[in-house]
C-alpha cells in the first residue's frame, strides 16, 4: 500500500476540520489540553499524524491498528490529566509510548 495517498488524506482531513481557522499548525507546540479538548482538530486525526511521524522516523511502513488504538488511549489518558495539560503532545507520546518502539 502506498502511504502518500494515506498521508495526503490525513493532512486534508486535519485541515478540513476548520475551514476558517489557521491553515498551518505547528504540531510541536500542540499541548495536551488542546489535544484532548479538540481545540486544534480531531485527536484521532492528529494521532494518525503523530503515528506516521514516529513510524517514519523508524522507517516502519507497517501500522498495527491494535497498537495504534492502544497508543492513542495511553496518550489520551495521560493528556486528560489536568496536571499534564501544558505538556506538548510530542512530549506526552515520548513519555507514555517512547520513540524507539
């Protein structure tokens, strides 16, 4: 399966969630508060982008959907704690999932 159409579709879905909103989003600055409270788009779409980002860094072209769901739940649970609202989602992913997986 070619990943270019999948990645393009995910990016379009992220941008289409708010047509009047800012067109670009710096995902390195998105906080847990913004993530879990849908302030910058759908957490599921954003999680797909983060998954692609980290899998790309590892040259991994296979996505295990059960693993994706489990990882999404871990990040949402971590980010849903009020004390973690100011943590960036990138840091949250690194804390609860790691990047060498």
